[in-house]
């Protein structure tokens, strides 16, 4: 039986790659997207909904799906304040998870970050760890958490720190072997492939996919 997928954060680096991938695969007969602005994309399987993320509960009718892909994320610089950052990277994902679980979603896929843990003083990593912990409590039959390293790809907005990392990564990636392999930058397209690959498994449980495993999973498609 073909299923329906929901992608949230589709205008981002990974989310955009993921939507493109899901539309080309036969697993889903419908791909729903909740977004702040319409994607410049049309496809018979694609349904787009422009939403107010502060009012997510108003869109529950669109959340009756089997698989949910949460690709929401920002930076403190773009958000402006720690409070605004936490709203995007914690409040919205947790609310999305609660609402879709109530509607019967079976699989939830979320991107956090390498080093995510609630037990740290580093604000960014702590928020990522906190969102993982809260989503774990919701009882999804299958929960997949992805912790990528530096993401490669063409962003619509300029991020100086990431741009420097992208420029330097070819010089240093060959050094990242063995125990250092987990730090190797990864293309957003490969994260999207790994997320889809995880959706093909019938295993139930909670799974954390670190950066090196994400690399491996992406090679299976």
C-alpha cells in the first residue's frame, strides 16, 4: 500500500533535497509540505500548504499521514535571539511531533546535529538534545534521529561560517579517517537519501544515526 509523507522545513537545505527525492520514488503516492512560502515546484504527487508555524494546531487535517520528516532548523544569527532560535529548533518540531502522533503517524524522522545532548552548557547543542528527548517521549513506533556534521549544498542565504567550512573541507576531508571520520562534512542530498533509506526499514524503535552512519546509509540508494 502506498503511503503519504509529510515534509516540514522543505525550503531548507536538506528539506528541499528530500522533497525532490520523495517525489521521484514510488513509495509515496502523496507528499505533503508545510512551509512558510511556496516551493517553486509542481508535481502530481505534491501538495503544498503555506502555514503559520505559531498556529500549527490549525493544520491538523493535513497531518494525517504515515511518515513525517522534520527538517526544521535555523541559526541564532538568522533567528536573532536564542529565544527565537529555540522556537524554530525546539518548539515547532515538538509541536509537530505531538500533533502528527495524535493523528496516527507511525514514523518520525528528524534532523538535529552532531554533538546534540541536553547535558551541556553549549546552547545550540543543548537545544538539539532537548528536542531529541522530548520527541522520544511521544511513543512513535519508529523514530529516527539524524545528527549530521557540516552540511554541504547551495543555500539561498549566506552563512559566513559555513561558507568557510565548505571552502576548506576539500583540503581536510582526506584527513578525516578512522575515529575522525564522523566529523567529515556531508552533502544535504546524502542526508536526504539516508532519511529515505531509513523509511524503507520495517524496524520499530528509536534510532540515532551519527554522521558516519548517515554517509553509509546514503550510499545504499
